[in-house]
């Protein structure tokens, strides 16, 4: 693999994704990993990520110079570029000329390999206080900017290079090309990481792991569990059984999507458990968000355990398939814990005492790769491109007690909003658009000749890269108008539609 050494910035995963877009497999490793361990992974190249603002900062992470002496191709980015400069004998100084944000980068000389024949000046994203003022000996300077005398250097023979700017972000329009040149032209890595090769690879691994055993997979209707199941189905066929729990908190059409479309696309064995009443009973009288989440999680596990016992009576079901993705793996191994803001319930986030061995065929993949794998496996767009939807479903989008009637009201309003957003071609522009029913709030309205006293529906359209932060999406007024008119006309209990214009932070995406 290409190893991206994470110096603590937000960018390491993004770099790894970009490397994979250049069809080269990559993994993220923490900067605390000893060089010997890094080299033991036999990296095709090492990329040093951005990090804290200054290499001179107290406690700033350093780099063992053995890393650049091992003969492995190395690429430094931003902070990693400065570490590289220092390790190779260049000079890094606080010149007082900081650069943050969009910066013009000028090519010097013939631009070397990295910047060859790029436009003479091109925009790139910078974020640095210190600057490399002198390149290491025998390194050519290939780019410069106002605040960074040395904005790029390389030694193609030594297969070491770096840039001060962030090639991985969208604001550096030539960044991907520069990264690609490092990987293909300087490091000499052959592109091999394609969707077809991922599928082939993972199918082989799953076969090897499961042998002639059988596996269970909990389907949620979401992308990850669907793609994981489809991969395992491709590997072991009949010996996979999927369990789909209808907890009654689903949106319109979701059960059909699993029972009809997913089964048609994969031919998977499916057991649906209708637990709608059970969940409603358990949620009766509950209004506290955390309590709702806990109850839904607990009931889900109980229902699943029953299904598991039924299956185990029939076969050797020792394996449990989960749709764990690579970012979860990186983040859970990444040490520094983030605070638990909401207790996330993942359908499939099952207790440890379940007697299963886990099969996680998406463990190495990013979301966009998972989607491509899904398409490669023949899953329909409706499943593969589905926007995120929380495990606890509509249960946390009814503010107040969850009842059957309220679920119907919300489901109808949600279906209208989704229909109109899709019709307007906005599905790819928004990350998701929760539709929330304020069940304990009433307001006065007038419809026809009569006074109404109904509930508000909140639209919460957000744009986001990863759901960690989000901005509210500026939806076109005519689309908002159509949604509002249709919801108030077609959904009996609702007489008002309001728009949530809060970013995250401070507001989370979901209301509960
Ligand atoms: P918040 O509300 O925390 O949501 O800003 C961030 C993203 O996570 C989704 N979400 C969940 N997903 N189980 C899930 O699988 C959950 O319990 C859960 N809660 C929130 C939410 O829809 C958004 O995409």
C-alpha cells in the first residue's frame, strides 16, 4: 500500500481517498507508528500529511529521518513537506509571511515532474505559518508563491518530493494531477486499484474466511449493509441469510426496496421480521431523545437475537456480516476519542456477546468506493445512491412521543419532500434532508374556510462532506414552495412548513 502518515490534521483520510482515485491502494497510519513498523508494511510510497501549524511548536510531532533513508518514495504535504525539508537538510523558517486559503502558485524552471506543463501560475490551497526557505541540496525547486519561497521541491532520482500546498483539496484544481504524477511517474507505482479488482479481492477474502460456514447479515436498507451483503452473497451464495427488521420507523417504500429490489438484484435469502407493534409498544409514552435511541437499539437487538436463534437451529451460522467502513476503522484506532454527542445506534451495531465471528468486507473502503462496488455488483441506484438515514429512523424525527398516527403523518410529509427534491434534480447537491414532525407543537392556520390547529413540519436540508460539520442548503425557493404547498394540502395534520437554517455546529443534523 501507499501509507499516509497522519500528522493529526483532518486531511489524512482525504489524501488516502485521492491516492485511491489515482487507482493506487492506500492506508492511513498514525505518526506515532515506529518507522520499523511502517517499513514492515512494505509501502510502495509514503505520504506525510499536513499537521499542526509549526514544526517548531512545543510538542509538534516529528519525523524519524530513517523514513527518508529507507529508499522508499516519499511525498510531503504542508507540514509533512516541512518535516521532509528539515530531514533532508533544507531550511524551514518562520518568515512572518503566512498564507491561509487560496493562493497563486508559480511554477519555477520547467516545473520538474510534478509541475511540468501546468499553467505558469495556478491556484492552490495553503495553510502555513512557517515556510521552507531553502530546498535540500540536490533538490530542484518546482514551485513558489508569495509566502512560500519554496512551495514545491523534488528529486526524481531519489523518488522524494513535496509541496507546501494541499493538493488533496478541491480548492487546488491541479492537485490531483500533481498527486498522480508523484505516484505514477516519480514513485513508479502501477495503477491497479479499480472497482473490479476490489470486488474480486474482497470476494476471495470472504470465501477464505467463511470456508463452508454460513453467515447472517442484518439489512437496514442503507448502502453499507446492502453492499456488504451483496459482496458476501457473491462469495458464498445460498449460505448467506439476510435479516431485515421492519421496526415501523422506516420511510415510505423502504421495505419494498429491500424485499423486492434488493432481492431481485442479488437473489439473496431474506427473512423479514415484522416488529412494528413491538417497537411502538416499547416507545409508548417516551419523549426523551436519548431514551428513544436506547429503546430502539435494545429492541432491535432482541428482535435480531430471536431471528439468530431461529436460524442457528437450521444451520451452521457462525458468521455475522457488518458494513463497517474504513473511516470507522481509522477513527476507532486513531487514539484520541471524540466525545459521544448522541448515542449512535447502528442497525447491525450488535452486542459483543453474540456468538459470531465478524465478516467485514468493506473494512478497507471509503464510502464512494462502496457505492461503486455496489453498482459493480448490480445493485440499483436507489439503494446505492441512498442518502444517509439514521438507524433509529423516523423515531428520532418525531419530536415528542412516537405513535402510529404520527409516523403516518411524518412518512407522508417525508415522501413528498423526497419526491420534489428528486424531481428538481437536487439529490446529489444535498447530503440529506431530514423531515421532522413537531408533534407537541400546534399552531393556528386557515385552510379552506376553516380554522386549523395543526402541527409544523420542519425541513432540514444540509450540505456536508462527512456529516461531522454541515451547512444548511440554500434550496431554490420554487422547490421549497412546491414542497410546502403539497405537504400542507396533502397531509391532514400539518398546516405549516418551516425551514431549518442552522449549520452544524451548533445544530446537529438530526433534531434528536
Ligand atoms: P447528527 O444528528 O449527529 O448526525 O449531526 C450525523 C449523521 O449521522 C446520522 N445519524 C445516525 N446514523 N445511527 C446512524 O446510523 C444513528 O443513531 C444516527 N444518528 C444520526 C444522521 O442522519 C447524519 O447523517
